[in-house]
């Protein structure tokens, strides 16, 4: 084996590093690029995890001269060979030549062809029949060193940079780099000098020099476009707009793709240039403003998308023309291009048109929104004929269910990603088990989404917002769909509650009432808001003699990302999604990795409710991959997150760095509950226990710390312990169970450790503190007393059934307030006292987004919910939540 140093970056570098270690080579150092936007390169991540020394030099040279301290740091690792799998930095020759075996480099072309940058691009642009890569010995030239080994593959007719890289250059290149190191170790490595015959050098391709030269044969245009797909992107000008041509295919059937030859004749200097209809197809077009459309839609009303009418259909079309003429009496003649609304039609005219067509042409089902989607006479006739033939019916939703006989019913659980109205496996085929916390058994495997899945989901949401019926829909109709969705959730509430119980450990009765019941209420509440979102008229200072009107409009943001936690999987979905949808947005939602099932069942119900495809997308997977991509995605305009404070900070940073997307965060808490001696003791005991043990303590507003007045402290603790002993711990589906399992094993382990720390610091463990001796992830309800302000358990949230109790001196209202506010969190709080003046005094001074007086956990869909300080900002529920998903536009008119 050898002791190599790796100089490089990217996933390619990471894979080479990992495989070299598997082969027994000791990587003595990794030299990679600095962190970008706080995120380490994948090679650095892997090496740091293994404890390999990692160096992140911004540069190795200044003004062409090596930086001495950088070179010395490199030499200190004692490398026998430099392995450079993908390196974007200039490395000095005294580093290249330093190791005993020198340096080897990967280059993605068959050298000496395509030396320099953008080698893969140029392979395709030149129409090479073969592609490949070289591993060569570094010298002082530019990709001119002796060849160690080479591999090649055929270039397929429709290869792009991505397909060529993913199919061959990436996987085979990794193997070849590892093989090269082993050949060197075995003393069998070749050194074949490069020939200068056939050598070529091309520069790096940038957007500025990627314009398509249309005055050339179709194959050359084909090669140019695919050689730049997707980065930096070939472009041209169509109808005065700069347009990027997306992935193309040669020799394919037209199907849904748009023939480039449709618009080429108007652009070419000579009509004689050979462009043949089936030689060149374009899939996507992207405009300068970022909007992308299928190329087939560029001329969406053109002949290529028309259907030929039969004689009977032509007669019907003339009957419909008469209906249009009767409604649009101000229009001299109804032409194919006549626009219904531009000709003066109003909403009542829409109803009349639909009903007259249905009356005269029986058997065709039309809706008002059909008119809005086909506003010209020609488009309306095309839509009508397709509807008559049954050609435009939505595909029936195909769902692969995981089924389970449980809770005296058969539950049917979708387990795939839900993207653009369809359930489908993750791009990479990955899936992971979701676990029943009551016994630790696997319920089923659930898709584990990739970055590609996230990108497709966002694209679907963007298309639905910009071009689908959702964005054009009347707000009242939108509300009707949300009401229908709520009704379907109610019809399926027992199944939803059962899935929630087995997936999250929620006691079934609580799941039915709260997890599912409040979710239904939330959708009904926000459905009622859809047609009540209003702007204002604003008096402004007028410059006479002109008169001005200023008004504001509330507009949806666009594509919103929602990332939810595992404690209330369906309810957290509802709290954020209902407001988001009521405001008119589309969304991509990531459920918690450990509790994805109710979100996917919800997705099924949205289709049954008639929510258009692409409006709601569900991508289960990891936060580090799916959540991170959503926070970075340039097409996402808002991200709503509920989870921990550290992750919230990372999300906020990513949202800011990417495209300054709007953020709302509901984060951690350490909510104080103050119990005064003049409280109703029975109520304070009952509500105090609920404040801690509700939903097994997996409750963001749980009372993380109780302050009990000294004179009643001992009685209060005694009463609490007495009540805990009556609690039934067991199967969450048993209707008599009070306390179910914790959500997942890792969380249970953290709770046990949390209690061990409390005991070690000197707090008194009065009850519990251990895992229950039975299968599953059950934690004993726990009570600590004598908790001092400096202790870990006094400051940190347990997020479990752990009551943390501290005394305070009799009558010391201001003192206990100071202690209660001595935290960086501010989600919720509570106070128990019969003295209303004291209660109001305390509530005004508690630094928390919610204050409960003589009650706890009483949330309502109409009341805003959210925290202060490091518990986050922004609100769920109530009218305030709508504002999180809207923007205000001011319009001033002079008249």
C-alpha cells in the first residue's frame, strides 16, 4: 500500500478517497477548497469524519510564486504520491514533484484530445464518436504529461454532459484512479509519452460564448446545445427574447417535444439551410427571467397541438360559435382568435357559456375554470372536442400501498414520493424503514428522496403556480377545494389516527382528537379565509390638480417549502400547509424522516379532493439532503420550518445565502410554568401534569420548567407523584392507555441520558428516570426537584416526559419572573393563581409568544402561535399565519 495525499474536491474526490482507504492505502492528508457559505466540500466532510488531516487553502500561489507556509504544511504530511482526482486550483511544481512517486491527475478526455477546461463539453460539441478519460502523470505543461491509463466509451446520439458523466466518466473514473494508485504501488504503472499528433486545446465555455449559431446543419446545432446542457447553457434569441435551449434529442418522434424547425425559418438568413423536421427536437426553453416552459408550449395554440375535427364536431363548433356570438353581442364576428374576456365577458357570462354549451351539447361536462384555461374561441373548441372525446381526462392515480391489519381495520399507506400529482419511487431507488415505536418493528419501507426528486418537486410546484389552474382559480373555488379536503380527512380520520399512532407512538385517542382532529379544523378555518384576503386603500398627499388613488394588494409568494417535525406529523403539516394554500401558493413539504406516513396519506386525499397536480408535493427523506436542498433552492420563495433551534439557524443561513427567501421558524422551547400558592391546587396539579406529559412530553410548548411557590411545593410534588402512579403506560392503540412510547429509539436514549445528567448534577430524582422494561421505546414519566438555575436540566429542553421543578420564595413575584425569563427561549409560558391582577402582571412580563393563565396547552386554530427570542419568529394559525405566506404590493394610480 501507499501513503498518498489527495488534492482535489467534489463528490468525485470523495469517492476516490473512500475507495483508496478501502483498498488499504493510508491517505496522509487531504487538500481541498475552503468551505463555501458555511458548507464543507464533500471530500472534506468524508476526510474529517475519518480523522484524516484536512487542509483548506484558498490558494497555493500568489503572483505565480508558491506560498512557503502552504508548501511546508503540505510537505509535513509525508506523502509518497499526490492523487488529484478533480482539482480546480493551480498547484506549484515543487508540490507536484515532491513525492517519491510524483503526482497523477484525472482528465475527462482521451488525451491529447481536448486538453484544457470544459473537455466533456468539447467532446460533445465536436461530435466525437468516442468519449473517455485519461489518468496521467503531472508535468509542467497543461495536460501534457505521460499517460498512465485511459478508458473510452461510445458517445450515444442523445448524450449530454450529465448523461455522459453519470454513465461513464464518474463511476469508471473513480475505479481507474484507484486502479492507478494500486499499479503504482505494485510497480506496474505505465508512463506513455503523449503524442502531439491530433492534440487539441479548447478554452473554458462561459455563457457569453454559448450562443447557438443557427446558420449550420441541424446535427451541428444538436451537438452545440447538448454540449452545453445544462451548464453553462446554449442560448439564442427568439422573438426578441434571450432563450436557453434545454436538453434536445435527434431523430426522435415529435410527441410532446417542440420542433426547433418551427421557429428556425424566421431566424435563419437563408431558407435553404437544411433543417429537417425529425432531425432536431428541443424539450425545454428557458427565458432570461428564469421562467422555463416545455418547448411544446412555445406555440401552444399553433397547428401542431390542434386536433382535426370530424363533420359532427364541426357542426357543434358552429353551434358554440353562435353561443359566443349571443354573449359577446358587441363583437362583429367571432374569429378563431377572439378572446372571451378581452371582448368584455364577465363572470356571469362564464356561467352562461358553460350552461348553454352543456344544454346544447349534452354529455359534455364543463366547469367554469375550463373557460379561464381556454380563453380564445379556438382554444375553447379544442378543449371542448378533447373533453367530448375523453382525451383530456386525468390519469387515474396509481398507488402502491403498504397495507396493515391493525386497530380492527385495514390501513392502506402510500410509501413513495408524491410529485406532480403522482406517487413514484425516489430517483435513486433508495428507501428506508419507518419504525413502530410501540415494539420496534418495521412498518414498511418509505422512499428516501434525492436532490433530483426535490428539484422535480419544486419544478412541479412552480409550473402549477405559474401556469396551472391553481393560480388562475377564483379564491372562493380554492376555498371549496380546501373544505372538500377537510371533509375527506374527516371521512378517513380513524385511518389517519391509526397511521399516526403506529408511526409516531401517539396514543390513539389523542391522535384522533388532536393530531387529526385539529388538522381537520385547521383546513376548515383557512378554507374560510381564501376569499377574505384583502388589501387597503390608502389616502396619500396629492399633487394638485392631479388626483391619486393608492391601494395595496395581498399576493401569494409562489413556491413554498415546508419542513415539519416528528412530534405531531399531520398537525404540523396542517398548521403550515393550510395557510400556505389558502394564500394561493404551491408547496413542497418534507415530513420528518421517522414519521412520513400520514403526510403521504394526506397526499392521496388531496388528489381525491381535486387539488390540481403540482400544487402539493411530498418528498420524504433526510433533513441534511432534502431539507438543505429546499433551503438552498433558487425557485423556493418561502420556507416554513418547525424543529430545533440549531437546525433553524442553519436553514435561515441557507435561505439568506441562496436567494434571500422569506422564512418563518418555530423552534425549541424551555417554557416556564409558575404556580403560586393561591392557585386552585387540583387544577394546577392536573394542568401541570398535562403541561409536561401531554403527548409523552413530545410537545414544543411543553412546560420545560415548573416554578412552585415554597409554601405549597412539597404538597404539589406529592400530589403529582400520586397521579403519575395511576397513569397506564402501554400500547398506544389501547383506548385506556395514558402514556405511549417515545417517537424513536435515538430520542429515548437522549432522554435517559438527560435524566442521568440531572442526577449527576445533584437534582433530586423523585420518580422515573428510566426506560420502561418492556418492548418498544417507552420512558417512565419523570419528576426532578431541587433543580438549581445553573443545572443542565434547568436550561436545556428534554422534549420528553420529564418534569423539572424548582422552588421560589413565598411572595417573590419579581424574582421568579426574572428566573423564568432567564432563558434564550420564548415559545410559551404559564401561570396559576386566583389573583387576576397578579396573573395579568406576570403575563405582561413573561417573554414568550404564548401565555396560559390557569390553563395549559389550549391552542386554537384562530389564535396565533409562535415564539420569541431563539424560539423563532413568524406565526402559525390565525390570521397572522396567512401573512407569512403573502406579500404586499402597493399600486398608485393618477387620474
